[in-house]
C-alpha cells in the first residue's frame, strides 16, 4: 500500500486564506459604486418578496414579473427596471442556479410590453457648452467658494471627466507642462482593471476661462499643496481636508447656473454629467471624430456616436438653410 504524503495536503489555514483571497478578487471584479447599486437592488427585491411571502430565488418568472409591475407602478424608469432585472439575473447565477427568471418567456414579454407602454427615451440632461461655461464662470464670486466652483467647472469641461473622477483628483495627479496640464486619471468607469490614463488639458486662449489658470488660482488661494484638489468650503472660509462628494457637483453647477441668470427650466436639466456631455458635444460640433473624443473623455466608441449624431443634426439640418 502506497504511503500517503500528508505534506502535500494543504493545511486548513492555507485553504481558508485562499478562499478569503478568492472572495477579495471576486469582489474587486466590480467597482465599489456597482457593488453598492447591486446591493441596493437586491435589498429592494428582497423586501418585495417578503411582502409577497415568496422566496427571493423562487423558480419561474411569476414573482419577478410582479416585481417589474410594482417598479413601474412606483414610477421607475424603464432603464432602471431593466438594470434591476439584470442584477437579479446575475445574483441567480452567482447562487448556482442554471437559469434565472429573467430568461423566462413571461418576464421577457412583460419587459417588452413595459417598454412599449412607458417608452424607452431617457430624459436628457443639458450639456453645458462654451457659451454657458463663459457665463457661469463670469458670475462666480471672488471668494474661496467661487474660485473653487470656477476651477471645478472649467477643469471638468476641459477634461471631459466623470464627476467621481473629478472629485477624486489629487495634487499628485497633476503634471504641468509647456502646453498645459497632464491629468493622471488613476481609474474610471470603463477602466475596471485600474490601468489609468493620461488626460491633457490645454492652456485656454482666454485667461478668464483657462482651466489650468483657474485650477492653480484656486489651489493657491486654498493653500492646497497635497491631497484632494476639490474640497468643500464652509461659510467661514474653512477648507475641508477631505475630497468633495461627487454628488455635490450637480448642486454646485446648478447654483453657478442660477447665478448667471439661467432659467429654472435650464437649471433643472443640469447635472454632474453636463460638463462631460458638453465637452463631447462641443468636440463633435467642431468636427472631431470618435477616437479624438474618446481619447479625451474615456467614452466607449458606441457612447461617443450619440454625441456625434446629435452634433450632426445641427450641421446637416436643412432647417438651417431655409433663410430665416
């Protein structure tokens, strides 16, 4: 009888360590914001199943179809409902089920009928264009808050950054050169592996709207030498050591838009994404191609095409040739 080599059998502590590492890697496959959204989606679905006295992983599509109807009744947008259904399908697969209710005929028909009934057009947020930016920064007060708002808006527009990326920039991410500023974007929504990328911000021809100048004026006034670039400022002029909450960027932009006299309807359509969409739209109107725009904003090609299509509506429209 062959003697068993006990040294070849991993110790229980080693197995537990490897299992913990596997869990760490699996969790890191999704961005923190995605994990938070998935957890929220599943919590809501679990609460619904409790009210219906049904297990969350019930077979068949009846419970999920009822949940879709409940979400629609609560006023959820079709895109949000579709995302929640996708989350539930992912959780079914993670739990070891071969098929999820999302693939059932009933659920597919309910989703198709929901889209036909509610429509799939999303309410677009207003892109901020160069003329809007000029008005907004001109109306910013000469205070610490005003200098921060001015720098935030101009850098966000010039770099086409997402709001989370904009809020996360630190002094060590800046590299000043002869032609402008190089931003080291450490990670982004489309950079799940954290490779990072370089984003150029060119010196503006107008000193009043130059993003590089505005940024360094703010940093010098707030005495920011290291750490987060954009931070909250209280009414006494005290600058927080912590980075700005990405969710506050929309409020900052709305306030800046109100200062310069934009209407309530216009202000309501402004979001944190307005800087990024404004940069992409402006570049498309100027004739930039997909690769040029994607190199600036980090968009995927299929996302860039929407901005080019919208810009082409103005460039190629017969309405502009009617002589009015």
